[in-house]
C-alpha cells in the first residue's frame, strides 16, 4: 500500500514557550480547517516513540478538511521541542499540553488523540483535566499501572525488552549513540504491517530527530518514568475513580495490542463510556500505515461526541 505525499500547504509550524520550571519550548503543527466553522472544534494529536509529530503527516490535512482545527505538538524532549533534564512523568507531560492550550487561548474542550506514549499522555490529560476534553482516543500502548502493562513487562518481555533496557541509566545512551537509525528501524520493522508506510526518507527524518543532543536521553527518560506513572495512575483511580470522559481504544488489526485493549480500558474507564475499535490493514503505526482508516475512525468517534459539553457535566466527577 503506497502513500501519497502529504499536503502541508495549510500547516503552520510554530513554537510555544511554556512557563514550566524550567521554561521549555513546545514545537507544534497548527492546521486550520479550509473554511471558517460555525464553532471552532479542535483535534489535538499526540505522537509516540520512536516518532514525532511527523507521524501524523498523512492525517492532519484530512482531519482539518473535515472542519477541525488540528494541532500536533512534539511532546517534551522530542522533535523540535526542548530537551529538558526532567519532567517525563505522563502527568507532567499532560500538564505541558494543558499549558500549550492555555498559551494558544484554547479554553473550550478539545478532542484528544494519542498513540503509544502519546496515548499514555492522553489518558493522563483526560483523567486529570476532564473539563478540557470532549472525547479521547488512545491506544497501542500498555498503560502503566494496569494488568496489561505488567503482562507486557513479564510475559511479553522479549518483545517489550526496551521497557527494561530503557530504564537502565547511561548504558542505552552509550550503546545507541551513532546507531540511532539502526535502533529506530528495529522498532518499525518488528511492529509494522504495511512496510511501505515508513519510507527511507521517513526513517532518516526520525533518526535525525533522535540524533539531536539530548533527544535519545529524553526518549529513555520517558520510559524511566513508567513506574512512577504506574503509581500515579493507580493512586488517581483509587482516589478519583475511573475516567468518565467518552473514550475509544484504537488499535491496528494486525497489532498485538488489539487483544489487550478491552481489558486495559475496563481497568481505567467507566463501563458504558468507552468503545473499542480497530483500523484494518495496520500494525502498530496506524496513522502511517492506514491514514484513511485512522482518519475515518477518529472522525466517526469525534462526531458522535461533538455535541456533548464537558463543562455542563455530561461526565461530571
């Protein structure tokens, strides 16, 4: 399945400066709809590892063409964003997204879509800042704190070796330095179904991004925070209950994560509030392997929940 060159003519590639401690910059793509909507509705896309916002290059313009303003940041430590020394718990990275929205003057609830690490951030955001979320779509990741996460670290430890490897201090940086392309290609090769989805040029782009000073260190710190993430997620549910934001688990039909989605969502989302969907002809990298299928599923779900008002308590806590 070959993919056409994405249309980026309407994109703005910008940087927001966030007053975190210390301050960081967050790079983001901002693509408005081609015509002024009656009421602005926003879809925010969060990428995973070993990717950047480039992951969504084939879906940004089609989502915008459906009438949505689409924002796709490089999360903390990735792409053109800052490479800070700390702040890689998913709750901290979710707070970055909250500050980005505030910086852009976006107060109304958004539709949030997260993949892989971006899925973990999306869950953290939706659970903690539920009044700012109309709906959330996330998947293709074992959420820290769930049984599925524990299974991925143990029963599937060979497939998910990097959960442990990335947690070791200093050694991964030393072994991967200068070999970023080989290392990233390993993850694409073993998890992809549509092999044409990641071109040599795409791999070059990702390799360049993760070869920047501090970039691989930051990527590893994202994983090193998993056990803190697990504690935070369990504590949040024990204290506040499961998420009541309308949610959809989205997996590739050729991905092993597909079979874990229902169990995992049942642990962290209220029954009757979420659904499980798959994108055909896709492995782990859904938005790149089958962008049409990804766009179709996201728009179907988002449209079903666009009339709900988070502020009016449709899923009040």
